[in-house]
């Protein structure tokens, strides 16, 4: 493994980002907020909050050198970033220590400068130095050989606003009133014993998730510390609700993370509050009921839309719960691991 960093184009320099420094975190937030993933029509852009970035980028085992930034040498402006976080991933029958690569972002004005390939080579080198040689990542674009292709679906919670910002449009022969009635949800959840996850639930949630995920061909294997990190509720970041049976045993849980999008060029609405389905594990409660409760909770918390991929068992509830199919695909890729491709319902891994 090469010991020196790869060389960047003239005028740029590497910088490992110390995210415990609030100023540096704010720089990363600004870079992503202004230059990260947009929809095809340039109407919406992900708006990751600084707190969300700390949650996503500092799970158990995180390394500072895996928060890899690029700055302009002269004025030190942050113009590029890529990250890796460690994860144990099972692919078919092999469990491997891998990294998940995320937040590859290059400033819009630099897109022709071939910075992204160097970022990818450099994070690969830094991960290899730690003895890890496999990675998993997702992308909206088709590169050679995705291991799976998933599709986003969207469930309107606030149809009026979604129509106003042109996230949705009214179907033929549908008035706004009728659309609002179609998507209306009950005021209260229906599963008895449903409550927010607490620290004391961590071991039980770990057992539920690791047992449940065995049915899929690509899935994480989480230790207790990772479960605590990824699922313990954090305001405006991650919500997890467990179902506690009469005997005190946890039988199911639902979870979703918060990721607003900036609405570009709208006079009134500046942000779209989106909930993203994370991991939903059922042993006693029907998945349909669990997910209907997830929609109710998200609506009560003021979300405008609830998004879910068609992976795991999600296809069993998407149409029934009035999700509409989105227009973007999410491709799953494995680096340095050859394996057969799989259908989306065999994917048991969700990345932020």
C-alpha cells in the first residue's frame, strides 16, 4: 500500500477534517449544502444538518483520517470531501470488515478538474492502510456492475405543500381537497406497546435486527455499540420506536432518519422535511401496521413526506400504504468483492 497521499491538481491540498471543531463542521455542512446531491430538475438539494453529519460520520470505530477534505491552497476554502466509516457487512455467506463510502462531494466550480477520482483513490489508500480492502457504497448513477438496484418511493404526508413546491403534482381528475383526503392519516398510532427506544433496549434491538437481517444477501452485522449509535433517538436526526409486549419483551421496531431538502427558487417554502425509512423489524406486529404507525408518527412530527427504498420487505407495503414510485434509482456497489447480483428485496442494508 502506497504511503504518500496521491497528488491533487495544482493549487489544491489535502486536509483531514476535524469534525469536533465546530467551524470545520460548519464548512463541511456548507460544502454539502451547496454542492451535494440534487434532483434531476435542480429543484431540491439534500440539507444535511451539522448534527446529522456527526451521527453519520462518527459511528463506533470512526477514524479522523477517513474524513478526507480538499482545500484551495491559497485561501484554504474547502472544495472537496469524501468519507469512510467501518462496518461489518455480510454478503451472502461471508462477513467482512468493510467501509461504507459516503459524502463524495466536489464544489460545482471544480467539476471539470478531475478531483473526484483522486478523492476516491486517496480514501481507498487510507482505508487500505488500516488493513481493509472492501467497501460498499451507493450512487444514483450507473457504473460498471451494481450488485443491486433499488428505487425510492414517496408517501405524501403534507400533499398541499408537496404540490406547491412541485415535488408532486395533482393526478388527473383529482382536486387538492380529494388528494388531501386520500393521504389523511389517523391522529394516533394503533400498535399497543409502541414507545420510543431507550438505552435499556439496546441489547434486545440488536438481537432483533441481527436475527431479522439473516434473510437478506447484503446486510450489516451490528454489535451493541453500533445499535446504540444508529438507533437511539436523537432529535431531528433519528427516530426509533419499539413494540414492548405484555411480558416486557421487545417484538418489533420501526426507525426513520430525518433529512430535509432545500427547496431551490421558491418564494414561500425554503425546506422540505423528509423522513427516510431506516430499519423496520417485525416478529409479532404485521409490517403493514408497523409502517402505518411510522407514517402516523412522522406526520405528527411535522414531516412533509416519508421516503422508502424498495429493499428488504418494503415492497409488501409500499402500494398498500399509498407510496408513489419515485424517478430515481439507487445503485448498490461493492468494491473489490465479486459476487452475483441480487434483486432489491434481498438487500438488507440502508446507508444515509
